[in-house]
């Protein structure tokens, strides 16, 4: 298990995921879809990534909008796991 | 489209769904599952109900916990649609 990252390392890591917002102890990104079912399909894909990584983002579904929040509760902040999962999610669009 | 319900009717309707919490302008219920995939399966079932009813609860997934919030934004409060969808969700356990 990775430890909570220092603010300096967080500033480095966040540069690689410019679509994500850096919050107090988490990172978040919202996705908007054309149809409700596309949003649900996306949530299923996120769930697969989460299970593979054994690291599960909080997911909010508001009709066609899906918001993901990553943090590592057990470490009280952001860890490498959060940034790894964010990178995997961002690579879905490739 | 049904209109926003009066407080008196809301008090009647909420009696039929005792597991739901009555909030300011919404009703909510949380569900806890033994496994992450069960939570995701449940979300897919909720999505089917939502599409059939053309009324979509806000859904929050926090690992094995799923919280649903029902309100009718276009009417600025609770309508019959919210209670109908809540009843359908509650009947899943039957």
C-alpha cells in the first residue's frame, strides 16, 4: 500500500491528469454523456477498473452526468493509487 | 406530468415506503451490499427502472454502499413519480 503523498508530489502528479480537479484530500472529474445508458455503461467500465485496481472511486450519477472522486481513506489523503486509477480512467478515451 | 405534492399528501405517501428518509424536497434511501459487484448490479437494475419510468434517481456509489435520492427538479419538489419509483425499487426485494 502506498502512503499519502506530499503536496509537492501531488503537484507533479496532477500535471499528468489536467482534466481532474484537485480538492482538499481528493481528486475529482465529471463526465457528461448524450444518453443515460451511456452514463451507466461508463459506470460499469469504471467498476471494472476499480475492481482490477482494488481501489474504488466514489461515483455520483446525476442523470447523464457522472462524477468520480478518488481518495485513499485509509491513508487520510491522496496516494499513488489515486493517480494510477485516474490515469487508467483517462486512457479510456484513447 | 404530476405536480408537486402538498405536505399532507407527502405524509400519506411516505407511510408506504418506511425505509425512505424524507428530506427537504426529496426522499432518499441507502443500501449496503456484501460485495462491490452486487452494488454495481443493483445500480444497473435501478437504471432499468429509471429508464422505464423516465424518472431517474440521483445515485451515489461509495464502495458497497449505494444511496438513491428522488426528487422532481422540474416541479421543485416531490411528485407522485418519486413515490412510484420508490415503491418499484422497494418491490425489488419481494
